[in-house]
C-alpha cells in the first residue's frame, strides 16, 4: 500500500469515528439557574432542620445595640444556625435565658462587679461585661473608640466557648487572642475550622444548621407549602396528579382465599 492509500484510509477512519461520536453524544442539560429553578421549584429550608436558637441578650447602653445585631448576623450567616440579638432589661442570666426561649444565651452587661467574661457552659449561658473591656486604656477617647469593637469580639469569644469552639488552627483571629490588646489586632471573621465545631457541639442540644431540599422533593414527601408562583404550581399539580388509569384489584377465587 502506498502512502497516498494510507492517508486516505486514515481520513476515512477519522470520519467514521467522528460520525459515531456525533451519533452517541448525549444532549446537553441546561444547568443555568433559571432552568434548574424550573426543574426543581427552588430551594427550601429542609423540614426538621434549623432548630433551636442562640441569643445575644443586650441589657446595657454603653455599647450600641447594633454591635450585638452585627455579631448575631455574622454568626448566623457563617454557621447557618439561628442566632439573634435581643434587647432586654437587666436580670439574672438564667432568668433571661428562660424568658428568651433560647437554647444558649450570651448576656451583655455594663457593671463594676461582673468579670469581663463569665461562662456557665453547663447552664448554657455566658456574660460579657463591656465595662471591664477597656480598663487598660489610658483615656476616655481611647475607651470610646475601642469599646464597641472589643465588645463585639468578646461576644463572639463567649459564643465560641459556649458552643464548643476553642482556639483555631488559623492565626490572627479572635479565638487565639490571649490579651485584650491582641484582640484589637484580629479580624472580624469566623475561622472555618470553628464552623464544624459549633455545628457538631450544638446538634445534641437541638440547634441544627440549615439543610436544603427542592420544592419538588418537598411535594413528594408531602410537606411542601402552598405554591407561590407558576413554576411551583406546575410542580405541585404534577406531583399530586391522580393516575389516568387507577390500578384495579381483581379477585381470583383460586389464589385469593
């Protein structure tokens, strides 16, 4: 066989392979957000998850309430559990915890007697005293500047210790600050190794993270809420549609005795 014949045979084989690949290629699935939503009806918080509550109960006015709200949102978004900030009159921590209905509570106070942080892990509450967070600073101006940020970070530390988190394997975060001055140098983020600790520690107490499922699956399992749009309505109707030909049960006297 000469070279010309060899090249012709190779080209023919290539054409056959290309044709075969074209014939067996599977149609592409549209993975765009719009197409996925149309197929599934969107995501819902799975029934039986996102239970319990951790509360920051603010009983003082030296630090704005917005600080507690910011910390609660940071933890809620990062750990994906129910964390809230609540304003309250002064009271005993255990009574405030009970009145809140929370599973775990960090009470924020401003007094001359309570330590900077007081924890009662077995009782599921802790206290952060903002008055004791700025005693090392030389002037009122410095105290006013650092009190809010220190208070917020101390709230996170109290939460962490109450909820199963200790020091992190990553440097430069609030969990590893040995002094209040070092706390000033840390960043306002939750180390990722803490997230798993919190979730595992809180699960036996009834505080669980969000788990997502689709609207279609919720319909099939029988707990989906009423449809709120045409896509969900179509999925609802399809799942709940009765069969065109119901199954017939016939009696056979020979076998059904």
